[in-house]
C-alpha cells in the first residue's frame, strides 16, 4: 500500500513539469515567480478579477481601430488632412488614458481578485511584485482591492532574495516559494483582527 502511494506521488511529480527560468534574465525569473504567486492565491479561493485587463484590451482595440481607419481611409493625403489630424488626436487621447490607467491603477499589480466566495468580512486582493534590474531581491505585496473598506486589511509584504527559491539549474523550488507566499497570505488574513 505504501509503495503504491509513493510510486503514484513520484509519477505525479515526474509528470508535472518543473518551472525553469534563465537565471541570467531577471524578467524570466520575475515571470516564473509572478505566475506561481497567481496560482497560489487562486488556490486559496480567490477568483481573479479580470475587469482591469478587459478595460485595457478594449482601449487597445480602439487604438488599433483608429490607426487602421487612419491608414486605410479612402481619400489620399492632401484631401484627408483634417480626418488624419482627428485620428492622430484620438490616438493620442486613448493612449494617454491607457497609460494613465496602467500607471495609477495597476502600478506593479500582477493579480486583482474578488473576495473569497461566501466571505462577508473580506475584500478582494491586489497582489503586486517588484524585482529591480540587477538585484536579486523580490518584493511581494498583498493589499486590499478596496483600501477604504472597513474590512480591508493592512498591506503586507516581504522582500527576499530569489536565490533561495531557485536551484543552480534554474528550476523553481516550489515548496519553499509556496510556503513563503502562503505565510504572507495568512499574515494578511490575520491583520484585520490585530487592528481592533
């Protein structure tokens, strides 16, 4: 019986592809860690809130449509000058709105979530991360999606070296990383009780 369990566990581990990053590329490392954080948070019952992504996609589609209309308009240049000026102005305005959303609302966010299903004393989460260029220090922050809410917890974060989560060949040691992220999630969940 014990052999069956251990062989099935090892088979599952062998079937699961390890997450591997190029250790010389900080974008690759950050991408692997951010992907894992999203998996961990959603495994805890938080459902991803994709509204912000949908708004960005919609604005991007409008920008592309404006550019296509300007490019393939039936009249040639001297005749369509006013139309082109209008398209360029709209292109600039919508790009400005898109950049404003990215820099004010999203910042370094990698995941927005809804509150866990059935929870009346929790808000959704905003999970953000930083891995500065030429640094090995990864900062993960968990904050409330609605910081003005009564049930919003205090933001929590950790900053740790990525070298403790990766093997020499670039494979992510998921158990260690999951442990650290779950500890941070638990710390966030406990925070509102400490405020009282």
